[in-house]
C-alpha cells in the first residue's frame, strides 16, 4: 500500500492537533514538526476544516485545533477524505477468455488486500494511535 | 453505576446473565453453546481455561473467556480470547480493559507471553477495543472458504 502524501500529511496534522485538543497550532508549527511543506499542508488543513475534524481559529494567536472525537475517529476516516484506498490494476483489454479470468483473479486478490488494509485502518482510533505513539516514545526516547 | 468494577472467576450461577450479556454483541441466543462452555471453562476448574466476569455493585456487567492453545500449525503455547461482552450501560468505564488485563495476568502466571484473538472485521467495536489494548495483526493469517458440494464431488 502506498498512501498518498495528502493522506499522510493529514494524519500528521490530525494526530498532532488531537494530542492536545485545547492547543492551537499554525500550519507552520505542524509542518516544521514533521519536516513537510507548509504550503501543501495548508491546503490539506482546509479539507480537514471542511470535514469538521479541525477548526480554524482566526485572529492573533490563531491557528488550528482539533474538534473531532478522538476515540471515535479512525485513521481511515481521515485517509478517506483524500483517497479511496482502492488498488488500481492497470489492465489492458483482454483478448481471450483466459486472459479475462486471470485479470479477474488478480483484481480479486488486490480487493482482498484492500479490504484487509481498510479493516485495519478503520479500527485504529486517533486515541489508540496516539497512545501507541506515546508508548513508543517512552520506550525509545529520542537521543 | 458509580461502584468500583471487580473481576472474579465465573460461577455456574452466572449462566443466565452471561447469555443475556452475549446478546448485546450477537443477536443469536445459544444456550447449548454456553452450557458446553460453562462445563469446560467454569465447572472443570482448569488453570489453562479462564472465564472471568466483571461486577459493579454485585451486578455482573461483563465477561471474558480465554484459554491456552498450543502447537496449532506449530504455534507455541499462547493465550486465546474467544468471547468478550460488556453491558452497554457499563461501557467506557474500562471494564473490558480490566477483564483483559486480569486474563493476561493469569496467562502470564501460566508462562504464556502472547495473547491472540479473532474477530469479525465488521465488528468494529470489539476490534477497536483490542486495538486500543495493543493487539495487532500477528504472524498467523485467518483463511476460510465456503465448502462447495460440487468441488468436493470432483475431488473425492
């Protein structure tokens, strides 16, 4: 599975903001923390605001804050704002029946992988991901 | 429900309440199945079979069942959780977490270092719970297929 950059950046932003829903962060704050483009992230944040997961706070000291439900929102909820997670089989038109059956079988296998991927991402809430990340940070502190 | 949650071994007298709790997760009532489970996991009193219930104020509001399984396709002994339910009115109080922790404690005392389960991928509530407790996809992959009469006839 190759996650789109937009989905990955959205997960960075949502997880960072959800880790402290009281806190407001600018696009630059988040982009710098993850070493990503502020310009690209700003576009992603607009989509997150439209979805209701994030609120834009205007004025001095403004920024973004998390407004979703941390133990109900899953990683898939965030990713599906940006992509469908359907593997694409770039198939030409099969000439014979045998070719069609092989293509159908390969499509069925990629569907099986996609279903499994979605089932995993749809059961990991932001809260679970944040708890696991905190545990990981405690076990292996950054030097 | 402000009383503390307590966890204890299931007793034969918990039979009816367990069946009632099971209905919160599964619409099918299956007393014969639970009679068998109580015989093997409660009455038999074996250390490798664990059946716990959670109580609040003397009322049973949840249960968990697990056991030690060994050498299935070469898998060293591991703990299996195969049933878990918490009454909706007692959810979001950490009841499931307490029961799973107690079950893992018992497994650890029996020398087991891994706990495993299998849940319907549509059962997002239970899957999310196990995820929140740190369980992830493991080394073993569940596979299945419908048993086709015609296919059996062709190969036998």
